[in-house]
């Protein structure tokens, strides 16, 4: 079993990687959200009553960040 000590320099080395992963995950999440928004828009064209969930979803996206 190894006992690695966490030092300030180790944390600084890990910070850019963690930040990069977080940005990537956020971009993927936003991309999926916008794809689902586009699919919902197509469904609304075929069924107008689906407009209410679409409006709520757009409101959630605008409040997200």
C-alpha cells in the first residue's frame, strides 16, 4: 500500500485537469440539452399541446448558468 502525500504543488498540477474535465462535461451536457430541445421542437410541430413542456425546458436552460 502506498501512502502518497497531497502537497500544494500536487493540487496545483491536478487543478487544470479537473477544470478541463468539468468544462468538457458541461459542454456535453449542454449539447445533449440542445439536441433534446430540437427533438422536442419537431414533436411540437406535430403535436401543438407539447408546447408547454418545451417552454418549461427553455426556462430551465435559461436559468441553468
